[in-house]
C-alpha cells in the first residue's frame, strides 16, 4: 500500500512524463513517421548478471521495458510493433531457462487480457507469429486465447514472434504455396477443365502471400538492443529496406530516448530509403 502523498507524487510525475512525450512526439511528427518498428529484445541475461537478479530476472525486467516501449510507440502513432520474443533456436538453451521464459510468457500473456493494460488502452490486436506447436501447451493456449480476445481490436497491432525463425517462415510459406497450387490443379483435373491454362510455377507473390508476416507491412525500423548488429534469422525477408538501429543499451535498459533516436535516424535517412525502394 502506498500513502496518498506518494500516490499523488507518482501521478504528477506520470502526467509530466506524458506531457513531455507529447511535446517531443509532436515535434517529431513534423517529419515522416514510421508505421512499423520491429525489436530484437537482446541483452536480458546480461542485465540479470549485471544486477544479480537470478534466473529469469532479466527477462522479467525485459517485459517491463517492453510494456513501456509499446506505450511510447503507440503514443507516437505507430500502427505496428513486432517483437522477437523467442526463437526456435532458443529452445536449445538450458531446460530450466526455457521453462522460466515459458512460465513468464504464460503469466504475462494472461495478464495482457486484464483491463487497464497497454493492450486495453491502445486497442491492440495481438498476433502470435511462428510455429506455435513448439510452445509449451499452457503458453500456446494462453496465446490462442489472447488472439481470439483481441481479434476485433483495430487501432494498433502487436506481432509477437515466438518459436520463429525466418528460415522456418520461408519454408512454411513455400509449403503452403505448393499445397495451394496443387489443390488448384487437382480441382481443374476433377472438373475436367484445361489445367494447361493454370500457371504451374510458384511465384514470389505466392510465397509472400503465405508468409506469417504478410499481415503487416515491412518494418520501417529494426531495433536490436545490446549493441549487437546480427539479424539472428529474424525477418530476413522483410527487412531489405529497413533502417537498422543498434543502441548499446541492454533490452531492459531501453526507454523513451531510444525510440526518439530511432525515429530521428529514420527521418535523417528517409529520402535515401524512399529512393532505394523505387530502384529496381
Ligand atoms: C533475448 O535475450 C530474449 C529472450 C530470449 C526472451 C525475451 C522475452 C521476454 C522479454 C518476455 C516476453 C514476454 C511476452 C509475453 C511477449 P537473451 O536471453 O539472449 O539475453 P542475453 O543476450 O543477455 O544472453
Ligand atoms: Mg542474446
């Protein structure tokens, strides 16, 4: 329990922060604003070691940072935020660590449905992206429940990549495209129609259509915390023309200033990126 005085000081600081952010965001909105930012949330275990937080402590701190960053992104008017929450390769980590992240995810995903969360406030539609069969069953059930519960939210979208890698996404999309083509050809044969008229080749658009990330435009900015500049098999297909921004801060240390820097960098390079997109 906090005393009335402490509560009102906290509210006052919160309001001051909000007004300051609004002022900075309105200055930023004079220039072009991104529509979609993707984050590789790296550096959680290093943060845990640095602050002696024990198993899972860094990832817990990382979730708190995620909630703040989502709030800043949606305040800034972004429509899409994508996060790399757990790679398929991360399942090869120590079982105790995998279990600890899965437990955290289950707890936090269930918490996202509570009123007064960021999801409720900004009308966020949540989509989980990846091979959800690989998730521990309670996490998968929580994820499916959240997707159903937020399916009608249409102001903003949060894409949570779990049990995801780009290679898996591409293989999955190719398989889906082949099945679709095969079904179409079989239907023509069954109806005794001329299947020669159907193009038998798989095209780029067929694969792109079946990518998990087809539900969102390509990210304008990809942020990887902790100074790492690798993409680690994340959104390889979608980031050809994205600005890469790699601040030294560990993920739980990421905050408002990093979002502002990412957007300023994007604005500085905007004309150049637009020119690149038009070149063949
Ligand atoms: C990478 O840091 C981060 C992860 C493997 C998991 C991050 C997950 C969360 C912050 C929770 C997300 C929860 C929901 C509900 C979306 P790392 O472990 O590689 O840290 P290191 O680079 O210091 O080793
Ligand atoms: Mg890491």
